[in-house]
């Protein structure tokens, strides 16, 4: 179905408001000619009639002179609405409800109805209804007049007319848009074909170059092993670095071996049992994806594993696993990149041995210095002056601080060397946390920080080393006090569940940038906020605390918002025997109370 030509011209090619206003001007001119040559059609109330003419004239001048293209399109709808009001006044002045010129209203109705959108149908009908009721609204006609129904029936007809016009205008726009699209497509098809031919040739050249580049990179990576596998773990690519590290060639492994063949079997079985004992990591290749997913969830995408050389030598590696994606975005396998840690571990071992040796060498003279300082301070025959005592206190304080640092260095060296002794026993955490809070209270008072403890009434029992657990609590509380300004607060809480006990230290201090949270437990790392605020410390406290918690098979957590505060948590597992003991005791108490 084709739309009428006049509607196409009205909605197509973005006609200006002046062009759309011409039918209304022409209609008014014909009405004036009719009044001039037909006396019976004259004005009954010239004031209203000339007001209507003036309004239409002003709207017409505005349609031609104002810069409508620089205004929002919806503003142009003010023109037909104003014109319609002008026709309403003109109708009032030429006979009111019985005027011969009521039909002029349909001209701006056409303009409004041809706008894009169904809502303009209602706008046209409602505005026509209001205009046709103007003789009654202005008091020029009686509401009891039978002609009042005409003011409601005619807008209903206009509503139907506007709906038809709106639909025809919409179809006309679609046809114009379709023709424009076809013209543009025809204009670009030839150019596109020529461009595709040139691009295809260039793409083939780039593809050959890219393949050669990727092959060069693949062959050049010799420091790390790169092994690509499919979804069953079967090797599909083996780079020279893997050949150099593991002693197997690509021909020996691709399509013949699985990645698990080159990982220490004992370590693989042990770690797999930690997160999914139902998977056989050595022989169950059909569940390789489940194995990788569980391993990445338990150890992360980058963890330390042990490779096996062709001669049986065990090689510690930092192994990362990443999904291998095809052109459709589907996972078709994994890429394992391994970095040999043998040399790095030897360097760390030498470094820790050096730190341990230096720490031992420093500890002896420091102990001697502190002993002699104490003798000087306690000398009874020649008492020191207050000024001398103040100097002596400074020396003792700094010597103790240095001794504490040496102790931290020794402890860190023990952790790295795997010589971290724990004297395990049944520990009541509430007592340890309370003691740590009391130890930190003097520092809190000096700093003007409110230190509070929230402890349960019932004892919370875990299996652990009380000295080390107290050290962990002291470290967290000391950190919180150092990083909380005067007037702030530090809250230490202890909660328990059936499986674990959780110690939380929450402060309202300066917080930690989100980008630095993952590095908090690295030795000697200090946050930017600590350095910016010149907070004392060397960056060992959190790494020591993490080592203590890990040795107790616990987990450390941290959450922080910069300039709002930080919360550290220590989650310690509760021994199964203690858990069952609590349950049995609870049951016995229930039985006794029932009896």
C-alpha cells in the first residue's frame, strides 16, 4: 500500500515549519475571502476574530523567522498548537459554535498527527476538543446549547482521522528510510567489493606474517615452559622452554602424553584430595576440567607445583594455568606456563641464612647493651639525674625496638627455612585476646584511641601455640593503633561457629588503597598510606602474622576502605574432638535439665 503523495511530501525530506504552516495560512486566507464576499459569513464578534487572526499571523512569522533547526524538534509543535488556538478564537468571533470556519482546526491537526509517535494522535484530538469548546469556555455560548455535543463528537472524528494520518505518515517514513537505505547500499556495494578484495589480499599477507611472528615468539621462549593441552589434559603444543626444562622433545609429548605425567604424582594426589577426593588426577582424564577448576579455586591461577624432569629430578616451578579459547569463544583447553624456581629458592635460602646469621650476631651485643643500660639505671651509689635518666630511657627504648626487629627477622628466617616450631596445646582464645587488648591499652591511651574488646561469655577453645597466637593478636592490635588517628577507635572481637573461631580487629584509621591489599602480607612491604603518614615500621608484622595463622591451618582476611578504616580477621579451625565434646556436653546439659 502506497501513501498519498501529499503526506509523503509533508513528512519527507525534513520540511521546515514554514512549509508546514502554509496550509493553515491558506485556510485562513480562504476564510477571510469568504467573509469579504459572503456577508452572511461575517464576524459576529470582531474582537475575538481579529485576536485569532493575529495569533495565526504571529505563529506564521515565527515559523519562517525563528532558527528551528537549532532547537529541539518538539518545540516546533508549539506552532500548530498556537495556530489551533488562533483558529479557536477566530471561530468564536465568526459565529461561535455555529461558525462556518470550525473546520480550519483540522489543518494544524494534520500537522500534529503526521509527527512520529502514537502519542501525537491523542495530542491532536485533545487539543482539537479544547479548541472546539472555546465558545463555551469563554462564555460566548451556553452549555445547554445542543451544539455542545458537536465539540465532543468532532474531536472523536478527528481522533480517527489523526490515527489514520499518523499511520500513513509512519509508513511513508519507513518507505523513505528504506529507499534511502537501498540507495546508500547500492552506492557502497561496489566500493565495498573492491575494498574487500584489497583487504583480503592484505589480510592473507598479515596472517602469514602473524603466523611467522607467533612461531618466532614460541621458539624464542626458552626460560619458561609453555605447554598447551586439550580438555582431557593431553599435550597439543610443547615449546622449546618445556623441552629444556623437562628433558622431553615435542615429538615425544604432543599427542602422546598428558600434563599430569610431568607433575609430581604424590603432590598432585595430596593436593587433589584437599579439594575433591573423588577425582583421580593421574588416570581420570575425562574429569581433567573439573580438576583444573578445583585447583584454580583452591590454589589460584598461579601457584607453586613440582615438575618431574626426564631423569627423575624434581623441579619447583611457579605454574600458571589459563583457558585456551577458540575463535567462537569456547574453552578448548588450557595453557600452562611454568617458571623454574630452583635458582630463586637457592637465592632466598642464602638470603635467609644471611639474615639469620646477622640477626644472631646482632642479638648478642643488643642483649649486652640492654643489660648494661639496666645496671647504669639501677646504680644506687651514684644515682642519675632526671636528664640522664631521660637519655637512658631513649637508649633503652631504641635498643628494645632494635631487639624486637632482630627477633622478627629471625622469626621470618625460620618461617622461610621451614623451621617454624609450634608448641601446640589446648588454648582458650578469649584469654589471649583479652591479654592482647590490655597490652595495647597504654599505647591506645597515649594516642587518644578508644580500644574496645567484644568477647563471648563462653570459652572459645582451639588447638594452637598460645605464644604465637598472642604474637599474632599483638601485631594486629599494634598495627590498628598505629594507623588510627586521635579520636578514632579500635574494636577487637572474638566469635565462634561450629567449625572455626574468628578474631577480628577493626579500626577507623586511614585505610589501605585497594590496589595494595594483595601485597599486604609480603615481607618488607609498606602501604603508601603508611609511608605518606610516616608511620614507623619495616613491613614484617603482617607477614609474620600470616605465617603464624597459616601454621595453625587458619585463614587471614582483610577488608579496607581508604580514609574509613580496615578490618583484619583470623579464622582458626576448631578441632573435631573439641567440637564433638561441646556437642556431647550440650546434650548432657539438655538431658539433665529435662530430668
